[in-house]
C-alpha cells in the first residue's frame, strides 16, 4: 500500500534549499539519525542541482509504502531527461532505479527502509507529514507574485488613482512594520552580554538579517564550577520567531524548567522539547546546542537537537573536533532521551558555536556554499590583526555578492587558556540575541 505525502516542484535554485529542509525534517520524523538525515539531505540537494541543468527539471514526489509490515520511504523524481546516477545515491538508499515513462518523462526512484519508527503511523501523523511537504515553496510563491503583478499591470491603465492610493497605504504599512522590526531587533540586541576575558574568554558576532530573526545565544555560570553555553535558532523570521527565541533563552538563563538539572544537557534539552512544542507556538521548530563546562575536571559535556556541529580546535591542530548534536529538531516530536557526549578540554583550545546563517550561503554564481567548504575555511589561518569571526563575515558577503545576508549571522567563540592549578573563571551573564 502506498500513501502519497506530497511533492515539491523543481524549477529554480530555491528548490535546493526547500528539498534539503523538507528531507531533514521528514527523515527526523521517521526516526533516521542526525548523520543519516544530513547525508540524505545533502545527496538529494546535489541531485536537485543536477536536475536544474535540464531544460525541464521536473518535480520530487514523496511516498510512504507498507510492504507486508515493512515501512519504506519512497522518493520519485520526474524529469524530462536522463541523468547520470551518483554512486552516493546507491550508498544511502536501499533501491535506486531510473525508469522511462514514455518518450518525454524519466523517473528516478529512490527507496529507503524505515526502521525503529518512533510512534505510530496514525492518520494525524501522516496528515502532519503531508502538510509539511505540501507547503508552498518560495519559488511557487514568487511565481504567484509575478502573476499578480501581471494582473495589476493589465488593470493599471484604468485604475491608476486606486493603485496609487493602495501603494501609498502599503508603503505606510511597510514603514510601520519595519519600525516594529527595527525596534524588536534593537531590543534583543541590548540583551547581548559583554564579551568576557580570562582563562575562559568568550566573544561573539551577531549581525541580523534585514528581517528580525530567531537566533538566540548565551552563557552563564550555573554555580562556581559549571558554566552553561548555548545557542538556538527558531525557524522563520519576524516578531514571533524572535519572541519564541527570547522566551526559550530566558527559561535557560533563569533555570526555570521544573525538575531539570541545568548541569545535565540531556535533561535541559528534554524539558525544553516538551515545553516549547510546535503545536503551541505557531508550528515553529528550533535547533539548539547546549553545553556545560565543568572547570575542576576541564570537561565539556554537550548535546543538542538538529543543530550544526560546534567546532573545537585544540593546540596546533588545523582540523576541528566536531561536537555534534544528535537529537531531532526541537519541538517537533516527543523524544525520550537526548544523547550527550563529553570531552576533556586541552589548553589552549578554541571552540566555535554558530547558527546555520553563517554557512548556508547562496553564492553569487547561483550555487550553494557547502558545509565542508565552510569547515575548510574555518581551518585556514586568521589574517594578522583580524579575528576568525570577522574574517568569516567578510568572506560570506563576498560569496553572496551582497551587503546583507538572508539569515542572521550568529557565532560564538570560546577560548580556553587554562592554568594547571584550579583557576578563577570570569563570570559572565547569559544573553539572548
């Protein structure tokens, strides 16, 4: 039995981001691990880029099959031309086929078995996944906008006075909205803590996008021996995303999660996932990385949900240790246990914690900057008299050929210069941005 969940039209570069986003959330919902979800999303993004080279790239269809009790996730790509199948597709999917459906249509069929499915396939669950995939893409919305503009032009000759009046009203509305967004951005910016120096030094860079975003971060001492470091990114832009981010970060900073030991990242993430669910907050999801540094043992323990890997550079190393978050996107589904990892921090070391706005860059040539390219850049030496964060911000603006990025640029840098004896850490307040 096959259940159709939805489809995505592929006709411009926005489909690359859309397919990646929807595959990540879908695979997480069906219980795939973070590493496998990321790999599938990356490989399918590459496939979409390959399809976009065709004159008629086509569409992606998402199905769920029940083969005698075995659940299978099916992805079908319909296109007008045959393409070269990447070996990476065979590595990830259980069944890969390219079929001909008539003279003008080609089908690429990808199937992946679903194991350890969390929860049950209730009609409500399937409807939720179907609604997620069927949301209109940015490209479809732009197409609708173009059609509306054409209609407006056809009527413009007869309705010039009305159009002028409506335009003025829209301009005033946009000005009011922009003032509100600017005021909101100024409010959250005032919550950013001052950088701290000492045996633990923390600095950051936060550059908001043209719209108010949903990034938030902070750091504070839980007690004399434990420092919390955290960063989250709420989906979307606008006042609602920013307010949700500030609400979550204030709960963390105020240690106001009943029953949670804030020295235990697994407990904090579990309680936050239960407290800030998408059904209670306008279908907003969020990614989060939460770590606790225990200074007597110099041990960093961390966990997260759906968030990019933090990068830890130890002395004389040009390759980072990736501190991955292994949980699903936060607020989406019940998750009984968030896994954590620990590492003893060598001295000196530096760590970078960031949101996806620092590396998901739409390049000026129409391609996407990959995460591996981002890591390669972070591995390079810092220009003399500069910081890595400023060097990165300058470089990504050159990549996109723009002055303002499409998402918030949020990055936190920690430097550990620990003496042998029990050190006096510098206490800093947490913050939301």
